[in-house]
C-alpha cells in the first residue's frame, strides 16, 4: 500500500483536527518532518495500521480501518 500526503508544519501537532492522520518521520540527522496523510489514498475497509499491545510485537492488538472515509479503531483487528 502506498499512502500520499503533504508536508505540514511541526506546529500542526499542537492542534490536530478530528479524523486527521499524521506521520512523524525523522531523517538520518534526526530532523523531524510531519506529513498529513490524504485519507482518500487509504483503501476502504482494510487495515492500514496494525498495533500490537506489547513492544515485543507478540501480542495482537487492534488496527485502524478506513470506514466510509473515516479512520476507525477496531479491537480486535478483524483482518
């Protein structure tokens, strides 16, 4: 899956609007970049982010699924 988005100012993190998906990325020098993901680039009714309940990644958790254009938490993850 390929997501598309646009770079936004770091200050965006202090006032996140509802149903917004942001990716925070650091480069090799540790420079922060914030990207607002275009929700239309996410496939409908498919998990686009799975989350484990433990740092070792062994315990399954939930996932984020795009439902009618809205990011929706599902736990347990149905997919």
